[in-house]
C-alpha cells in the first residue's frame, strides 16, 4: 500500500464528512466540495493553507504531534481516527522502523496461554492478530467458530470467512454491521503495521474477490473494538446475544485476547451451555480410544 495515498485518502474522506455547521462556520450557498474546504481545515488547525495542502497530499512525515492533534480536532476525529492519523504519520517517517510482529505461520501459543484459554469454560475465548487469524482458542471457541475452521484449504481467518463464505450471512444476522467492523479492524491494523506482507496479501485477496469488501475498504473507516454486544446465529444452537471484551496482550504485541459471554440466566446462556455440551461430546468422540486391557498392560 502507498503510504502517501493512504494519508491523502484518509484526510480527504474525513474532511468530506464534516459540515461547516459542525465547526461553527457559515455554510454559504456556493460550495463546490463536500464537507469542509482545505482552507477551512487549515484555519481551524492553525496552519497555512499551503502547509495543510502538502499534508493532505501525503507529505506528513515531518508533521509534529501538535500539528497532528490540531488537524484531528479540526476534522472532529474520534479516538480511533486520531490514533490512525498518528500511525500514518509514523509510517511515513524516514526513521520509523516497522513494528516487530511474529510470523503467524510459525507462532504457537505458549503452554500457559493455552491453559488460560482452556480455563474459560462459560464462553468462547480466543487469541487473534490484527489480520483476524484465529491463533489459539479454547474448545468452546472452536465449536463456536466451526464454520471458520471448516473453510477448505485456508487457515481460520474471521475476515476471510465474513466476505468469502456464504455461511457468514446466517452466522451474522446483521451481516452489514459485522462486515463494517471487520474492515475497520483491518484498516486500523494496516495503519499500525503498514509493512506486514501477510496483511497486504489478505487485503489484496479480499479486494479482488469481494466487491462488498472493496467498497468498504475505500471508506477508510477505523475503530477501536474492545467491548460491546454482538448477536450471532449458530447452526447448532440458534441465536446467541453475547457480550465481549478484547484485551491487548502485553506479552505478545499485536495480539488480542477476546472472551465472549452470555448474560447469566438468559436464553443465550442456556444455548451456550448446550454448545459447550456438544463441544465436549465431539471432543470425547474424537479422542483416541483406550481399552481397559491396554491400560492394564501399560
């Protein structure tokens, strides 16, 4: 991805969303641009029009934190958008070094992490990276995301499932909302880790194969996605409304631990218990059979 193009498209898309009325400016009757003019953003940010124009064209590497903060305020950026702007500026810096990320193809969860995941028995618990690969799960998460694991010839990846598997439309009752969240997570990660080849490859694949992804990717929306509620429709147990908490892992930069849980005593909690029972039964059926004689002989 072209760093300068990412800056240009992000800033122009944010500028187009802000109306003059939102920032206390007169709307006027002869506006030829959607949203604010560059001159208006420059005035609100306290910089010259020429300087802001250079920034919006992608020359952002020398911008100070104070200038970036002023632009974020002028464009009414939320916390996630402000962080993304700073990430883009950092990526454009000639002295910036790419963040060190583990290669997910060879990464394995350490034993204590798997113990921690397996200790969560009331809901799905899993570790994912910024490109939404499922890297480590507890048994209930594997049962919950069984369709993601069933995609032929592919490692389990939530983004790929969302846009390239028809079962996603049933699994996510509000598919559009899940699609927008998925793209915003990938866009946020692309700003944080712009040199990640695996991420670029996934974005290229989804852009080529999915018009829905390509359209949403062009919107340049980003977000922080750490807590809330989601509704799913699992093929084995039906509708589940679940709370979720996402925790950044201090020992594994770039990875997120997510836990889903249902409200105690709710129908979703009962269905989650049923899914746990089904998962335990499947695990028992797939475990190697050990006869009584073999135990005695051993």
